[in-house]
């Protein structure tokens, strides 16, 4: 394999791309976790225990219901924040991936050019050797 000076740059861009991919995966996991917490909070907010207790307990249950609704609202805000972070992380990954892809393509083009040049040089040397061997007879 023909090495170019761009191989180091490619390696650095790929490392940045890998870090961005890991950050994106972490953000996606955070969104999934926040959505699960939101679903749990929503299920708790939908519960109504007033029918199971007597009237004296209803005020306590009403306060619990308000707290569950507040927790559900907070969980929804956390989901929105996690989605925003994931969106930013996805944008960063996209830009990083594009930069890495550009450098990879340039390095591949340069590598192909060097390979063709080496092949031409080798062919030229082989032609010279063949000519010398032919003239020796």
C-alpha cells in the first residue's frame, strides 16, 4: 500500500469522527432514557387512587396527583432537552463525517495517482531492461 502525507490527516479526521459518533450514540441513549422516564411519569400521572380511599384521603391523593403531573411536565422538558442535544450531536457528527470523507477521498485520489506513477516508472524500467536484453543478443 502506498502511503501519503495525508494518511496522518485521515487518521486524525477518523478519530474525530469516531468521537462524534460516540457522542451521538450517548445522546441517543439519553433520549431513549428520558423518553422511558417520561412514559413512567405519564403513567403515574394518569393513575387515580381516589376511588380506593375514603374522602379524608382525597386531599392527600390530590396533592400527589399534582406532584405527579409536575413530574410528568418536568420529564417532558427533559425529553425535549435531550432531543435538542441529540440534534446538535447529530449535526456535529454529520459535519465531522463529511470532513473525514473529503480527506479520505483526497488521500485515495493521491494514492491512486502515486500508484499509477509507480506503475509507469516500473513499466519504463522494465521496457529499458527488455530493450537492453534484446540488444544484447
